[in-house]
C-alpha cells in the first residue's frame, strides 16, 4: 500500500521512491524488461510474490504510468503487460543496480543481463560475416 504523502513531496528522490518504493516493483519492472508478459507468466518469473501482491503492484505501476495493460476481448480473457516509455527509462537504472550488486556482493549476473550480452555477441558475429 502506498503512502500518498510521498507522492506529493518536493524532493524528487522521495517522489521516485513513492513510485518504486516496494521491494517488488523494481523486480517486476526488471522481469518484464522489453517484452510483453501475461499475468501467469509474471507470477512464475517473479519469485516468492503472492498473486494478491502481484495484482496490487501491477495496478499501482499502471496508475503511475510505468506499465501498459492491454486487454484482449477473447474467451478466455487475456491481459498482457509491457513497460511504457516511462518504464523503459528505468531499465538502465535497474541495470546499474544489478551491476552494483554483482560488483560488491559477489553475486552472479542475473539472467536478463546474460541474455543481453549473448544477443550483443550474436549481433557482432552476424555483422562480421
């Protein structure tokens, strides 16, 4: 649940933390990255989050203009989530946080970063041929 006092604060850091303040929101944004995902896929990707909390966090991210929610009028109904322009602008910041953690906590690089590096290598190899 969000504290609205932070959303109207004068300090940009305080307002930013009102948007990203939960432990789950940066993980959700990082997990969606540049693709479209359905709720069930996201629930499987993000570890340890309950479906209730995931629903709440997705709703808040949509209200803050970070996520786009696309509904399909099908049977059964389908919804896909993707990052808005504002959400995509957060990716380099979250990537820096991952790099910081790898450097100082001696952790492994996350799957997203490994995937990005392999795509860059494939692009370079293809370009050389």
